[in-house]
């Protein structure tokens, strides 16, 4: 049975579904409707006379035939994709699409200052940005790269620094401090209402402080736990409790006086933002251009 152009297109759809184990997420990656994706796979299975996927309302899994097809075509189609990407380097105006998964904090601190210049300089490049504080497997998720704080980048990835190290602070509204007092040491936080932080791996973050050679990690207490910076800041501004975050994120509210830094002599330094991607894939031109521009503009260098 000969291969045709329809098979090649449907193979790409099939690989997206195999990566995501989801028609909806695969459709988003391939920029088609879920219905179109479903029809394409049904047609592929009918042409080839074999079922490739087991589909239920809750899950999508590969059949034995699907697993064999995935193993057989994944490498060759990656080579074709790489060849197409190499041609892009010869264009006068680079084109292409890059999908990145980024932390919430990276949007205002890294991307917002850079993207106006990027879209002006590279109008034919499309950047698909997914914002999540969850620890996402960028390869399994179909992303070209991720942007996270350096200390959370998976060890098997290639990482490129995008910013200097970042200072981390505790802060509260003046109203809260007037009512409950100001902590003088990190251990005083145990007597305060703190807005706790849930990390992307579902663990509760212990606030880190340092003074000279002394380092302290405090398992803060409080009635509220959040997993997003904007939620933490909003609660801090409302006077609910003491919050903890990256200094550049808190800075606008500190400068207006809406938040007051506490334990400033215990502020700790953490690893700055890094872009990371698989060592097993060629870096797409669009991703390389974005990383280069971030490092050129240096939005957090000042």
C-alpha cells in the first residue's frame, strides 16, 4: 500500500495526539478543530484498516499498532521537520512558530518588555505562549521550550540564563502591620498570618531567608494558600496577611507604599529566569531569535 500526502498529514496529527494523549490539546497544537482531528484519525484508521487509538470519554491510549506506528515515524518526521527548519535560516525575514511554556512571573518581567520589539523585528514569526506555574514536561506537552527560575529547570535540559539572580522578599500592607505588628526575625512569621505558596509540584513552599552565612527556611502558617503571584499580591494588598515573592514582581506596589517590605535584612537571592529545551532537538530559529533578543534587551538587568 503506497504512502500518500493525506497519510503524511494525518501522521502528524497522530503524533500530536500520541504526545498529548488528548484530542483537545493536540488540536490546539496543530491549530485545527477537535472535530477535524477526530475525522482525520478515523479516516487514517479506515484507510489502513487498523485501529491506532483507544478512545474513551476520559482517556486516549495507543493500541499496539499505534505504539508501533509512533516508534516507526517519530524519528523520520523529526528529520523532515528539522530540514524544513534549516531552510528557514536562508530567508531574508525569518518565519515559523515557536511554542513556549512560561511561569506567570516571566510574563511581566521577561516577555512583556521584549515582545513589542520582537514582533516588530520578526513579523512573520508566531510565538504561542502557554502560562502555567505547574511543573510541565515541555517535551511531552509539545512545547519547544520553557522559561522558569533556574533552580527548577530539569537536569536533562539545556538551560540558557535570561536574567540575573533575583531577590526574594516578604511584604505586607501597612494596614496589616499596624494591626498585627512587624516581624523582626524570620521565626516571628510563625506568629503571623501568611499567605502560603503552593508550588508547581503541589508542595507548600518554605519561605527562604538569609543573613550573611545564616540561612533559614520557614514553613509559614496561615488560612490561605495560593499558586499564582497575582493572587498572592492581591491578598497582600487587601491586608489579609504577609506575602512572599520576587522583588521585581512586588516592586511596583512597594514603590507606591501599598506594600511594605519586612525582614529586609533577611532577603534571599534566588536563581534568575532561564530558557530551557531538549538536548535531543534542534533549536528552532524562532526560539533562538527570541532567546537572543531577551538577552540583548536584558529586561531585568537594571
